[in-house]
C-alpha cells in the first residue's frame, strides 16, 4: 500500500509540528471594524458592489438573526462566542475580486503554492499528463475569492464557475432563484448569520445535459486574526447535468479560536447528479486544546428533480469544534442521497457531525456510511436523522456507523434518529464501536511495523469504504491527512 | 542463537516466569511442553517483547545481544518471529497489503532496499503455493473470516516470507484438524535450516510427530524443569503432566 508508506514518511518529516498549514501570510489586509451591525452588513455589501436586492436580503437575515439564540443541543462545549469581537470582513488589499492571474498578488500565489494548490493554469497543465485529471480551482482567501482557474474553458462547455460575489453581479436571475431555496434564511442561528454577512464562496451552474468536463474545487484559507469566515456556496445542476466538486480548507495556527460558519446549497434537477467532496483540515488547536477553528456549517442538497442524485463525501480532520450535517432532501421520485464520512478527532477536538436524509418522494433511496475515529482526549459524535414522509412510499435507507477508539481517554457517541410515516419504508441501521486493541497492535509490531505504521494501516483499513468514494487525487491526500492527524496517538 | 538466563517476568505484579534457563543453538528445533498455566505462552510473548510484561530479572541473549530492552518491532527486524496461537484480524486491510508492509518495514529497518511489487509478488506466489494459500485468500482482509486452518497457514506464510532467524510457534496445532496439521507441519519443516532456530510450544505431543524436535523441554510453574530428546514427548503423552504439577502458578 503505497499511501501507507507515504503517510508514514510524511509523519516522520513532520514530527512535532504536525499541522503543516499553520503559517501566516504577511499581506496587507483591509478589515471591517470589529462587531456586527446593519452598517457592517451594508459595508460588506458595498465592498462587493452588490445590487440593492442582495443588500435587502442580507439586512432581512441580520434582523432575524438578532432574534435568534445559539443552538445548544450538540455534544460540544466551548466558551460563549462574543460575536461583537470578530471582524466580519477581511480582504487582501491588492485584490478587490477575482481577476486574471497576472494581477494576483505574488504573495497570495506563493501561499497557495505552499499549500500545494497550483493556480497557474500553465503549470497545472505542464504538471499533469493527460487532460483527464485537471482540476479547476476557486481560491478563497479570508473573505474574498482571489482567483478562479480554467474559467474560459469551462465556459465553452456552458459551465459557470466563479465566486458567488461575481455570480450575484453577473447572473442575478439564477442566484435570486436558488439562493436560500435549500437552506432558508432562518434555518438556524449560524445559517442566518451567514446569510447576513457571507463573504465569498463558489458558484457553479451546469446547464441541461452537460457533464462538467473537469473536477471543480474551492480552496478556503483563513489568514487574518480574529476573523470569521462565512463562505457561501451554491451549486445548481440542471436536468441531466453532472458535476463533481471538491472543497479543501486550512488556516494558520493561532492561539485564539476563529469562527467559520458556512452555508452550502446544492440543487439537482431531473436526472442530474452532484458529487460534493470535502477535505476539511482547519487548524485543530494545539496539544492543550488552545486555539483552533470553530466550524459551524450548514450543508444541504435538494434532489429537486426525479431520478436526481446527490452524494456527500467528507474527510474531517481539522477544527477545534466541528458541527456539520451535510443533508439531502429527497424530493424527486426515485432520487438518491449518499453520505460518506470520515471524522477524525485527536487532542481536545470535538466533532458532532452526521447527516439528514429526508425522504419525500416515492422510491427514494439513501445510504449513510460514517466512520468516526477518536484519539487523545477528543469526543466524536455521529448524529443523524433518516425520515420518510407520508408520501414517500418505497423509501429505503441503509446506515452504517462505525467508531474506532484509540487510547482510553476519548469518546465516541452515535445518536441516530429514525422517523417513518410511511409503512412501506425500509430503514436499516448498523453500528459498531471498536478499539485498536493492544493485541492487534502487538501483532503488527511483531511483524516489524512501527506503532505509527501499525496505526496507519489499521485506520486505513477502517476507513477504506469511504476513501474509495473520493476522487483519486484526494484519496491519497486524505489517507495522509488522517495518519498525520493521528500522529502521537499511540505509545 | 538464543540463550535465556534466569528469566523472571511478571504481569500486573504477578510473577509468571520464575527463572527460565534455556539454550537453543543455531539450526536446532526445540519443543517446550507443559501443563496449562505453566508459563509457555508468557515465555513466547516475553521473547517477542510484548508490552505489559515486566522482565524483573535475567537476560535474553539473541544473536549475541541482550534484547530484554529492545522494542518488539526491532526484535522482529532482527529476526525474531512469533507465530500466534490466535492470529489477529485487521478489517479492511488485504492480507497481501499487510505482508508487503511487514516485509518492507523489516527490510527498511535493516537498511535493505524495499522490494518492488513484481519481486514481492514472485516471493508470495512461491511461498503461498506450498501452503495451499490461494490468491483469493491473499486478497481478503487479514484473518477476517479465515478458518482456523487458514489463519495458521497464513502465519506460516508470513514466517516463510520474513525468513526469521528464530521462529517461535505458539500452540500452532491448536484448532487444526489432522489434514490442516499436516499442511502446516510440512510448511514448518520446509523452513528448517541450519541458519534458523525454532522454538515449538505445544501442549500435545501430536504436533511433534510431524515436527520432530532436536530437544524437548518441560515447563512447569514458570521454569524449565526437565530437558530430554524427542522421546521425552512420548513419555509425557503416556504419563501426562501429573509429575510436573509443581506449585500453583
């Protein structure tokens, strides 16, 4: 297994400083004053040259947010967030918005290069044999999208891939039609906050019958101190369209906690398919649990058309707190939803993640495969809901939740909810909890593997079903990431 | 090859080995027999360096060096192999993947080049055919859903690939029917060599009909209490361990 060996080499190289994305880019930044008010909302909207309707939408969300309180039902603990002590807008001074690569600050290009995300199309082409594995990237730095690659080529296929800010200006009719149609403005505290102050994110529109010619991806980077990142992503696949989208995230190591509250909406019409993969590696905090990202995210896909399909795959290794439930509304008849998840927690990380599969249409199918790995003093909770509504005859779900514990100071919890209002629904649920047993480890050591190699091997075996769902380039990366996250968890 | 001197070891403060003395010269096969609870399996774990066993006194001289403080994976790379009585399962990891990871980890530790995939495949093919290990079995997750016989054949396959200097076989006959026992024994016998020592731990004499040892030691209450030739096994088979009950462990 090549990946295992690579993993181990990487772990060795990294040694103590295991979070390799923790550097800070020294770049002049334009910040909004701390705190949140109607003025700040207006400031953000003005910065982005938004039309009036968008500002009204934001202000409406802000006013509703003022009446809401933070949810407390998840199994995570953290000091109360002071929403007045955050910057709601931060942008590198040199970039007002995405433009051609020649105009992008070299410091920013260097940052993404350091992160292993090439943005120069020529380099991407030179580095990869065959056009099949090219990936178009939208790079979001703090509150703004700095560049989107391969835009022209995608446009030839009719695919729109740009930042959401650009989409609001250039394609207002599409945005108006779909924004907030899957995650309503008042959906939950964080989604409402996001609706008021969302900074940037990606917009994808794949027209009828088009199979997107390459993988699309967005790379999110939080750089600035005391800044919230409020990404907003909207993906629409028209009838018979197909798109695969990848998302990656990192942040510098900082002592204080940073807030990331994203909203992602997916819409699949008749016979369309959207595959959305995430490798989330926000800074998790240090060994004592100091610092790290609070990741409060609302992701939801709407299988609006018949025979449509939405598939979520996530590898969650970062963040101090992860609160995230990528869900599917199976509205169209014969539509399908999938959720494949690997959630790794180490140190003092807290994960409360899972999915909702809401079966509304006839003969809808869903599949949930969740693998939680807890090490150190972390807590790892799977929370999921599978429901069949009255008209959802023939609904089927298969759920498999496995937890793996490393060490004896961590916790794994599984909280599945099942609701069925239709007698013909068939829901299956399987769950296991296991521990990397001492004898299993000893067996590997006796064959000559080191503790790290043994853990990497056992863990890679445990998560195999989910890794297989990831696009090739991401699968190797994800395996590495998982092993790095677990470094030092044994022995 | 292996020289154990006055070895004392305990687990959770309870002394199990109480002064084991044993010498296995290079190229010889020695059997350790004894009643349940006499410390046979503990001896195999202590030789392999399992965590949780405290060596309180004595030495284990392997290849001229005292390895009491050596980590288990280092002992493995140095040539100590333990065939487990109950081989462990690793879900999701193909047997082939595990074999390659283990072999290359050991080679790397010894400063040798890692094997290329074609080289590795050739070696596995040669070794697995002798042990009736099918390609299908090599693709299955390690030991998951394997029968007792398959698990033990897989242990011997690992031994054949890793080419240890000292092989410790812990109750390799347990859970085997007579046909499986023959296959496993033939596999072990094929690996007998002037450069390799073996320590065969067994409760029953029947394994020693197939793997004929140079010497037989009787262990009781944490010590080697008698040593003889292969005929000693037959005597034990006839008379049982009653004479060696010793003090309760």
